[in-house]
C-alpha cells in the first residue's frame, strides 16, 4: 500500500515535471522567437516569485536581468531562485523606487511582461515605464490571458459563474480579465512599432485536464474563495473529459513590439 502510494506520488511528480518541462520549452521557443538574445539586458516587469526568472537568466546568460515588482516579499523569493546569474548580473528592484527605474533610461534590449497587465489599473503608466527603459529598437514582449479564449462544450454553470464573479472582482480591484485582446492597442497608443500578436491555445490533450483547469481557473477560484469547490469540480469532471463528453480549452495572447 505504502509502496503504491510512493509509486503514485513519484508518477505524479514525474508527470508534473514533464508538464513543467513542456511548458518551459514552449516558453523558451517563444522568447527566442520574440528576439531575446544571450547578450541582452532584460527587464522583467512584474516578476512575482520568479517562475520564469531563472529561464530569463539562462537565455540572457551573457547579458543581465533586472526583475521588478511592487511586492518586496515576492522580490525576495524571486532573488533566492537565481543560482546562476547572467555574466553582467542579476538584480531585483521595487518599481516604486522610481529614481532607479529612471536611471535605466534607454538601456534595456528586451522587456518581458507575463500575466501582469491584467492586475494593473494604470496599464499605460506601466507600459510607459517599460518604453522609457528600452533602447531604440528594443523589444517588448507581453503575454496575458483573456477569458474570451475559454471554450467549453457543453457550457458548465459552475465555470460560467466563476468566470463572471472573478471578472467582476478583478475589475473592482483595477484589473481586467479580458486584457489579452487590448494589448496591441495599448502598445500602439504609446508609439511602439512592428506590433505582432498571436493567440496560443491549449486543450486537455495538450495539458492534462486537471492542470489545464487549474491553470485557467485556479487563480479565479482563489480570488473568489472557491478553491475547494473548484477541486471538487475537477475531480467530477475529469471522467467526462477523458470520455470526450466535456471539452475545455483556453489560451494566451502574446504580443511583441519595438520601441
Ligand atoms: C500573476 S503575477 C505574475 C508573476 C510572473 N510574471 C509570472 O508570470 O509568474 C502578477 C505580478 O504582478 C505584480 N504587480 C502587480 N501590479 C504591479 C505594478 N504596478 N508594478 C509591478 N508589479 C506589479 C504582482 O505583485 C505580481 O507579482
């Protein structure tokens, strides 16, 4: 019994690791396609606890990475993850320290904003800070979600009301769950050029259903206090998905542009 449990846990960890590796290799491919080079100075805006920061440090290993956020606690967690800083250094920065941010004026080759714009009320101000830090022809790459990309068949009542509740609450807090589609026009307003957008969709054939559901709805359930209900829903629905009686997909919008 214990052995079964250990084997199950091991298999589960291997599955999660394999999935993390798949997502990482997709993100690496997309970042390279977006123009990130080994000698680049990179500005990661809204780094959080550093899920992607070690990857940015690997990809810009001959340059430098500056990861900024407005949450000191997350900045500390992010910094602890960096065991191999790029040749020219790694640093974290609270972007309320505007004087340091101003000193980055026109020094950055590549800036990455990943799932952060949806949380920011004054999006133009944040993107303006990024614009000022970029060199001429420097690249910005923005990745964000858009609830309009969630497709289901048949429609599920629990999920539909969760989406609406989370949209409402995030809006009240200054956020926007439909930000993906707005990124190109936000960048155009600031004078960015060569704006290119793509939508990348995932189904439960690309990512296991449980992980896809957590990716799409986990944050929203946390936000409205329904994490337990979401877990129950996932456990019930997984069988319908494997028998093809429930379809779920979701996606991200990725936009690149040049200063
Ligand atoms: C959902 S997390 C994304 C973290 C990371 N980019 C990732 O993809 O894992 C959003 C992050 O944006 C940060 N954030 C929100 N508003 C911000 C602002 N005005 N300036 C800097 N960071 C901000 C939050 O503190 C949080 O760490």
